[in-house]
C-alpha cells in the first residue's frame, strides 16, 4: 500500500496519534464534595475532619476568599471559601454548608509550609467518602482551576457516576496567599487570646 502524500507531492508517513492515557487507580480514599457548582474531591489523607458550618469570626477588611476564622479549641483557624479561591460562582447561600478541615501544614502536609496550622475550606456540601482504587486520569499541571486540579476521577455508579476534579492540596494556596493568610491568622489568634483572657478575669 503506498505511503500517503503530503501537500506538494512529497511522500510522508501517516501521522500516529498518541493513545489517550489509561486511567490509574488512585491509591487512597477520596472525600467527594461540591463547591461553586463543581464536583470536586480531595485525598482523605489531607482531610482532618468534616464539620457543619459554625458561626465564624469575620472582622471587616478580610480578603475576598477568606470567609472568617473558626475557634477550634482556642486556636484561630482560617476558613477559605473554595469557590472564591478557585474563581467559581458563589451559588445561593444556605445554612447547611460544610467545612473541610485540612491537616496541618509542614513536610507532607496539605497546604503551604508558610502556614503553621490547619486551614478549613468552606464548601457547598460534603457528599461522600469514596474507596481507594478509583480510576484517575491525570491532567497537565496548570491547565484547570488555577492549576490546582491533579486529575479527573471516574466516580462509581453508587456515587452518581460521572467524574470529579481531584484537587492537589499543596497547590491550593500560592506562597503569597499563604503568607497573607498566615499574618491574618496571627492577628485573629491574638484577638482571640485577648477575649479569652478578659473572660477569665471576669
């Protein structure tokens, strides 16, 4: 069979298309949730707890993505609106949203090491915890949702099927954002300590 010819009459080999990469099984369990109308997931190893949305301390002048601070046993934990952070639509506000408390920063931690403690993500709804081994198609870094998507997870029929964006926890905050968040958290911790001391003296 003759080789196909390119324009101009020069014989050229037929182009060979690279096959779509086969999905690999994600090694750990995943936490499935929604934010800004998108179906998302995080590695369960990066999640410390799932919490109902409590009343937050929200002093004026906070950056847009920062919803406020959670008093967690006397520690001020910053709560970041994930939809605002990723540039997704805010959606209709409702009282039954959830917080995803990420594990503390540091080597192998969930967020930038310039933060000294945990961070909570404000999401629309925590949906399910999925088992290990679900098919994952990696994506090229930096191509979706500000570069924080690590891949597309194929969901089982029991979870409704379809796909969810798997977020890479270590990419959620840029270094500058983490530095600003760390400074504001320090201020919130000082304010909380002053209130605590006043209450103990009363």
